[in-house]
């Protein structure tokens, strides 16, 4: 599993999951951390990843959920939603980094499982997993393409923020639009949106 959108000011945080086993053999050529691929290359990679793996999914946690439970709780919720899309139960989940945001016992009971879901499988964290593990890299690609597509679509409803370019991150043109127009319903209201000590009013 891997996540995208953790540091954005608007839109969801999204988690991709790609399930593989010994029968999957070599990953598609060129699979690597989505941050190292162009947007067009990521999009071309998606159907190849889907054919390669045993199952896949992308889950989202939305701005109002991020505001309610914090970014780590939202990551857990998005991860649970991604796992629910699999038609199988993984034996192990590998997360990029050194923190288990999916099953962290200090956050137990914060959200609960997705309704009707099963407890998550065991988790192993791996620093730079998106560069060292093909399934994590593939999950990163799926999450990135799915979230970017969503932000482009939302950007047509709110063109002032230029999400088609910045995908909801704190780019200068995004923060300038926030100072001029204020946030919309897709912004994370609990965050310092404009990068200044005093926030704009809510629109």
C-alpha cells in the first residue's frame, strides 16, 4: 500500500493497494515510485499494473473526515476502504515509511473498521518501499493517477484554484486564490491554508 495527498490543502488523501503473490512474477517494466514518472507515463502504466496483480483498489478519505479525525486517522480510513475493494485477504501489508498508520494500536478505536469489513492483515513498514518493492510502487502509481484525475475533475468546478496544475497542493497560485476567494468545500478547513498566521474567512 502507498498514499498520496497527505500534504495537500484540498481534496482527499488517497491510498492505493496492489495485491501480488508468487504467480505474478516480474512487475511491469518501469514500475517505480509515481513521483519519478511523468503524468502520461503513470497513466500508461495503470492497465499494465491491473493486469499484473491479483487485485487492486484505491480508497479516499475526504476533507471533512481529515478535519474530523486528523491526517493519520484519515490515512487509516482510506486504507481500510482500499482493502475493502480487494476480492481477497492479503497475508501481509507493506507500508512505505517507518510508521504503521493502518493498524497503529495507539489509534485503535478512533475510527473503527469500514462497516462490514474485516480486521486488517499484519503490517510491515519499509523505508523507501516505493523504490524497493514493486507492489508498493504500483500502489503508488494507482493512487496518484486516481487522485490526480479526481482533482482535475474538481478543478473544473473551482477553476480559480488551478487544481488541474497543482492537484490541491500548496502551490503559489493555489494559495493566492485562497487569499482572494477563501476556501471551498473541498479544502481542509483545519489546515493553515494560505501559509499565513491568520486564515481567510470561509467561503
